[in-house]
């Protein structure tokens, strides 16, 4: 096993244990976008399934945004890993960008995707949804909420969604994006290119640049960030 993948498995395993993310009998619907993060999480969950002393299931759920995207590479990848793959067709991209012509589309898009994913997971008999949010995502969300909404908060490792009676878990929340990228590279994952027309032009990208600027001057910033986040999460 590659060193970077060992590191991501170790950190994910600790996050799962610290926050009680997975218990025996869980059926977990993994939100599989085809990006590096969700594909890396697919491998992490499958590895945990093999080594964990409890039994649980994983099913991959991919949302089609209404664009002409070829999802066959990740469908084949799931089949090779013996993971059930479900493609949920939506018109979210067309609704947000074409019909609504949202000036700041990310919030509405995220809400619609969340609803579609949770509905699909519930229909497939999943009691949990796994998302591939990593530590950088948590910090970016914290910065955006603090600077633009006046709230010192970010998402939690585990969130209960009462409407669907589903728990959302984030096993990669202790992993930096750089570590996830390194693991994805070592695994040779079939990463799909994002077709979102606003990718790379969002406020989140600005937050990402701020974090990288701090890292350039403080090589221990990731340890400090994780320590602060863990105190916030309890």
C-alpha cells in the first residue's frame, strides 16, 4: 500500500472512530462526483470494509447535473471494486444556470444536490450518506461563514438530517487536500473533469488561496488547523 494512501486511511479511520461515524449494519450511500476526493473516499471505505471488525455496505451514488457527461469510467471503476453504482439523473445544472440564471449559483446548486443525494440514498435503503469533504473544505467554509455571514462555524464530521432520517458522515475531515491528492495520484484514479462553468471562479477559491498563502509561511499550519477544528467539533 502506498504511503500516502496509508496516511489517508489512518486519518480517516481515526475520524470514523472519534466521531462514531460507522456502526455494524450501516448501508452507506457515497456521493461519488467523479472528482479526486470522492474517488479517494471510495477506496478508503472499501479498505475499511475489509479490515474493520464490523460489517457495513457501501453504494456509490452519482448525480448527473443535466450536462452530457460520460460517467462510464467511474461506473467501471465501481464495478471493478465490487461496489454498486447508481446514476441519479437530474437537471440541477440547467435549472440553476440556465433557467434561474443565478448570479451566485453555488449555494442553490449545493442545496439542490444535497436534496437529490439524500432522496436517492433513502430510496436505496441507505441510513447514512458519506461525503468527501476534507480539512481544507472545512477551513474554507469556516472562513466564508466568518467573513461573509458573521458566523464562526463550519460543517460537522457527522450531521443528522431529520427530514430523511439519514446521517451525513465525512470520513476525510482530518485529511488535507494535498494528502487526498497524493493518495489519488498513487491510486491512478479515473478522475472526471469538472464541467461546472463556474469552477475555479468562486469565493471558495479565494479562501483556498488565503490558506495556501498562510501555509507558505508556516509549515505547521495544518497541524494547528486540525487541532483547532477538533476542539470545535468536540
